[in-house]
């Protein structure tokens, strides 16, 4: 039981990282990124390849993942500088599919659809699976704390105020003398780095990645997490991520509560319950559980 | 500026965390029940197969329990959905392993899900049985905690080569779609052909989204093959067959049964498909196990995966019985080959096998999917294949062997 809760806390932490990363670019800067799973995957592959094939230490893998995805994010922001709204959403969605297709087809690098297994984890194999779980929870918690602190710092700084100005009206921000494109590129890079870090941590935790892991389903879960938690609010991002994992896991136990249901019906009902619960949240609290509250200065 | 939680927000967070604490631990089963996990794709792209795979396992568990269980202990199945997604599959497997403490997880379908779940299983000494076909799965360092009942590329390639040689082919050409199996199949077919004195004279890999394959076909035909192996999926093989007809190719053709299916025969004029051979792994449809399962599920034409999961749970139950009731993943690992192969009495149902074991006899279980004999890395040694040939737009069964 404890081990299961610890494992789910790890997944909640990883989702929290993803939601925080999305919040930087979407919640704070107003650029939609529906390709976040692409950055998630890119980070996972970067770290896995480096630590597995080149036997680099995991810390180096994580750093490389953040760097590679930050560069990819910056490149994406530059190439899509003139796009916004739906058009940006489509391009980013396309990006994540490109990452998945490259991972499926470039056998020499990614081992194709078979994926990469045996990715090292900190002390994996040298301690019991239970201890590994707890150690990993500590690492993920630390990462969430650090990223959360960074995001809060960005949010409350004058820098964050510029991002919000761009979100609300980038022409006004430009007129006020801010170089909008620079801020957009930086925000995209920071966001992508966080997403990449989450991907790398996912790979080192489960020890296996494959193109099939990085499907748009994950993007949808994270967008839902942030929307339910409160777009623009870092506490909301973490809370929303925890809520989505809680809903996904709690609905497993529907068999115990409802009885009489066959597993196939439970499986279908689970998806309906998750969707329904999020609908309720958004109906009752359209701006999320913890709406963004702006500081008055 | 620090964020302050409003009273309402605090209440909501509080209620959520209370609800987490209130999740009831699963009602404890009657003492001594043996808990086994099923992890099949009930939703997602495998959703067509998962429900029937699960039903097959539930039926076997019901039969075993009705006959008094395994050494007097009932089987209790805990079923989870892997959503045909590795991420969801890992979470579901964690629940089965950590919360339900199952001795075995049975029925993973997608190769990516199996590869993602396998490390959790061997690390926590839980046995895993799968129907995934990817060659790499059994090469994982699974320490024996994994067996699979689906033939891998090696076995399928060997069967294709043997059949082509039996048809009198000396010069074989391959047209394959770009997919993980393309190159491994090509390699194994080439090796097997050479063993039988035949030759792989040309092999071309194509991109499946092209609208014509004339240049690829010309390239293969230049080597004057007398047999063409069309290793693709239905949409591209449809075009290849048309282009081959237009190119005037009159030699033999062979394809996977999932590519050249009845739908394809209906879509093309009979003269285009005439004589095409198909091969597919087949359940052991003549076996008593298959017939009983088909009757129980009310389906005369069972898919291979349901037959395989029928065998998974039977093997697991028999292994536990052979281990004198020790219901752990390690015991299953150590005993599964002692009831699945060897010189023991041939049995085709778990109930019958349990009876024999109780009498102190050794058994050799053969299931609805085939003989269920495993090599040291968990691959099946042999399975039945179904050989068919297109004749006037219909399939004619040649043999099941």
C-alpha cells in the first residue's frame, strides 16, 4: 500500500512539473503549447541516450535534457514568432508528432518503436524496489520544489509582469519598449527545459521509454491539470496535477464502490468519471480551483 | 508576493486529501485466496482484444474455483486496464504489485506496455505473462520472470521460409513496409532459405504512404524471383498486388494473413489476388482446450490472444500447484516449465491438471493457443500456423500445422 502511494506521488510530482512548465508559457505568457509531450519526450530521450549509451551520470543526463529541450523550445518560439492562438496550437501539436515519428523511425539513434529499456535510475538494483521508490520520490519532490520556487520567482518579478503584459496584449508591451520576441523565446525555453526535465525524470524512474509513451493523451491530461488547478497560478498547477493523478487512480476503486460492474465497464466508466469530474470543476470554478490572483502594487 | 490560500481553497484541498485517505483498502478476500492480476487493454487501440482476453481468464478462474481451487485455495482475479499506453500501464501495474500484491500479472498486449511493465515485475519478483510479439521483450534481463505465448519474428520467419521452400520456390523476393519487423524478418527468412537450398534474391523496403510501387516492383522483379513475400499492411499490399498484376508477374505470392484478409479479397478483382498464400499464427483449433473455451465464450472463431490468456492463467495456476501452493512470482517462475513441457501426462485443462498434480503425477500442459513449451528466455518453442490460399476471391484452408 505505502509503496503504491509513494509511486503515485512520484507520478503526481512528474505531472506537477509538466503543469508548471506549461504554466510558464501558457499561463504566464499566453502562448498555447499543445506539443508539450514532444518536449517531454525529447528530454526523456536526451537523458536516456546519454546515460545509457555513454554511461554519463544521471545528473548530467538531467542537465542535458533541460539544455536540449530549452534549445528546441527557443527554436520553436523563433520559428513561430508570428503565430498565435489556434495556429500556434497546431504547430506545437505538429512538433510533438514529429518528435514521436522521428523516435519511431530513426532506428540507429532511438531503437525505433521497440524503445529504450534499461535506463539507469539512482541506486536502482542496489537497494530494494521500495527504497528506490522512496529515494525517487525525494528526488522528484526536490525537483518540484526547485522548479516551483523558480516559477514563483518569475511570476512575482518585474520579468513576470512583462510576460503577463505580453499575454494580455503584446502590442502594448511592444509599445512600452519591451522586445516581445526575446521574452517569448526565453519563456518558451524555460518552459521547455522544465518539460524536458520531467521527461528525463520519467525515463530514469520507469527505466523504459518508447515513442508510444509520448502520445497526445499526456498533453491532454496536463492541460486539464493546469486548467483545473488554475491557469497562471503555480500553486494551482501543482494542485491540478495532483488532482488529475488522484482522479485517475481513485476511479480504479470504482469496482469496490459500485459492485456489479464488469472490468470492461469500469474501464469505460473511469474515463467518463475523470472527464465528468473535470467538467464539474470547470463548471463550478471556471478559472480553476485556485484562480490567478494578481498582486496590486 | 506570497500566495495566500483562501478559506474556500483550503477547504477544497483539505477535502481532497481526506478523500485520498478514505479510499478503502480492497476488501480482504477470504483468507488464503490466491490473488492474480490481469492487465489487458480494455480501452485504447487494443480495446478490441482486451475484453475477450479478460473473459477467457475469468472463465478459467471460475472453472478452477468451481472444482475446489488450487490445493483448496480460491483464485481471485484483480483486473486493471492498461489503456494500451505504457504510462497508464505502469501505474496500473504498480497498483497490482504494491496494493493487491498479486503473484502474477497476465495478458499485457502492446509491446511497449509489456516492456514498460516488465522491469517492475522482475524487480518485485512478480511473474509476467504476455501476448506481445516484439523480439526484444524476451531479451530483457527479466531473470525468468516472463514468458510469452505469441510467436516472435524468428519463429514466424522460419515458418514462412519453410512453407515457401515446400512450394518449390528457389528464388524468393521480399517487398516489405518500413516497420520494426521489416529487417529482422528479412534476415531470418534469408538464413532459413539458405539452409534449405533456396535463395533470397531481392529485398526492398518501401514507404507505406506511396500511391504506387511500380519502381520497387521493377527492382524486385529484375532479380527474377519465383516467389514474392509481401510483408506489409492491408492498404499498401492492396496497391502492391494491383501493380504486380499490371506488371504481368505470374509467380507465387505470399503474405501475412492480417494484411491479405477477406476485406482485401473483396476489394480487388479475383484474378489479382488469385493464388496468394497467407500464413498466420493459429490457435490450436482442434484441441479440446480451444473447443471448450470457444463454447464458454460463445464464439466459434476465437482470436489468438484470448486463447493465449486462457493458457496464461492455466499455466500460472498449475505452476502454483506444482510448487505445493507457494503463490509467489518466484515459485511460478521456478515451476512453470515443470508443468508446461517435459514427459508428464498430457493435459489440456487447468482443472484436469490440478487433479493429476494432486495425485502426485507430473503433467505437460498444452493449451488453446498451442503446446506452450518455453525456451530458457521465455519464448514459445512452437505454435500452430494456419496456411490459406486465395481462390476466386475466397480463402481456401490448406492446413493448420
